[in-house]
C-alpha cells in the first residue's frame, strides 16, 4: 500500500453509473450477499410448507447501517420466481408482499442519501425441490457430479441433510426459457416499483445464467449450447429483455469468468466471456456497470486448487487478469470483487484496471467500513458462523456489529 493518506485514495473520488444519471461519492460498493434473514409469509406446517419469504424492518436496518451518502449497495440475491430460490429466508420479487417489503429497504437507504440495486438471482439446479416444492431446472439435465455432496441446511420435513444428486435438474425447454426471462423482467419491474435504483443480474457463481455459460453443465445441442457463442445466448437475450423492460441504464451484470463455485468447471473461459461481453456491450451500450469476481479468488477452493484449474485451461495463474474484458467494456464502469480489504484496497484503483471495489465480508462486520478505510481504522473480524440464517435471534451477526464510535 502506498504512503499517501487514505482520504487521497481514488476510492474516495466520485464515479458516475446508470449512464451518467447517478454520481456516487466514493467507489466502495456493498457486495450482494445472501444473509437468510427474511421472515416467512405464512406459517410453516407439515400440511402446508411456507415457500415465500419477505423482508421487514430488521432487513431495512441492516442495509441502512451500511449506507453512506452517495454510496452504492447491491442487495442480496433476489429470486425472480419460486423455482429460482435456492435457500430459506431469501425474499424474492414475484409476490405482491415482496414489493412492500423491499420498499422498506429502499426507503431506508434513500433516506440516508444512498443508492441500491436489486440483484436478481436464479439458483437453477442448486435450488432443489425440498425447498421450493418445484423441480430443479438448468440449461441441461446435468446431475451433480459429486454424489455425496449435501445441502448444508436440513429442509423442513427431513431428518438429515439431503444430497443435491438426489434431485437432478430438468432441462429448460425453449418455452420455459422464455417464461424464465419473462419472470426476470417482471421481477425487474417490481424492483422499480419497490424503489430500487437499478437491477444487477447474478450471472456468476454457478447459478442459472452461468449454468448456460459452462460447458461442463450445458450439454444442449440446440442454439443455446454447443459453442461459446451459443452458450452465451440465454444471458444475452436475458439482458436485452431486461433493458427493454426497465431501461439499459438501469441494468448491470455480475460475472465470475474464472470461477469454480457450484461445479462450474467448463472450458473456453476466455472465448466464452469475451464473446458474452462483446454482445452485451453492443446490445446494451448504456448499461450501468459490470461487476466481476477476481480470477484467482474462490469461495471454497484453495489458491493451489484454483491455480491447478487455471493451468489445465492453458492459463498462467501468475498473469491471468481481467484486462481483456476491461478493454471490451470500454467506458462502462468496471467493478472488481473478491478479497478486497484494508491491506490492499486503498491503492487498488491506481492502475485504472477497475473503477470501483465490491466488498462483502468486511462490510458485514464493519457497517461503517467506508469511514474506517478512509480514516485507517482497524477492521472488526467477521464471524463466518453467523453469515447465513435463518436464526431464531435474527439480529445475531446481522445488525449487532458496532460502528467505530460505539
């Protein structure tokens, strides 16, 4: 880290998004993080399982705590339909009660002068029937390749964890693809109604859009599979329709071009994500921003394991970076996520590889993260055990982290 004062870092200079319509006062973005703190819409009984969750004042407080004037927050992943919800306690945008709930959040953020985007998240084959009540869906009927991998939560009505392999996905038909895109568009319109400033499509981490992009999962032989260009078709069509629905300037996308999470072990990474970004840039030139996960960052794999995968793809782990996508996206604001903290963030923007940094875990445990980085205050370590609910004490690890002044 360079010797200048933190306040002189480019992190604390303005940047415009939404095709210039929004000017942020700094470049530290709250990452989208599943927290599982929603409340059930209806009582859950053996006779009738609750499948729909909503947010309330506690969730609004959580986002408000992390809001700064002119700062940008990305919401937790929000399912656009029931079959896309891969986790309990996650509120969607497909039921009327969702709009009023999320409006509490956006109002709390706007009251403090911040901005917030809704991340639309369809879990695809990682959303299984014991939770959703519907079959798992994906680009292809590709089963989980580890027969012993369990979902970490025990679904209602079960006595022990369930295996992903026991609930293989069905392949989305072309009509079902159209319906899924329509569900995304409906969710985006509901997000606007709820007061969000824009939407971000989660097209990384092995969820539905990336299940189309990944050659080891997408085994289709029609126009949605078989080549890097065809595997990009679903995501490109989805982004086009969302731009038509709410405006290109209100649309963004998150990608993990070199990720392995949720068994995304496909090849042709550079070819696939280059073509994807070329298409998105051409068809939605006014897109708000693009957010990418760092190539060597992984949620569950070690650096050595990740480097081994990169090497098998003919990539040098020591030199791989996102510059090739930055070049394609041109002036579109370019965000980086993955491993940023007080030891590496302050000078990360000096080489102009990125325009802003997206930070998650340390934003959980430091609601005043922006101030702490600016003033070089020590960061509070997060408690991984409280990342994901539901908990009976919903505040635990959620809204109970103190600010520096307390």
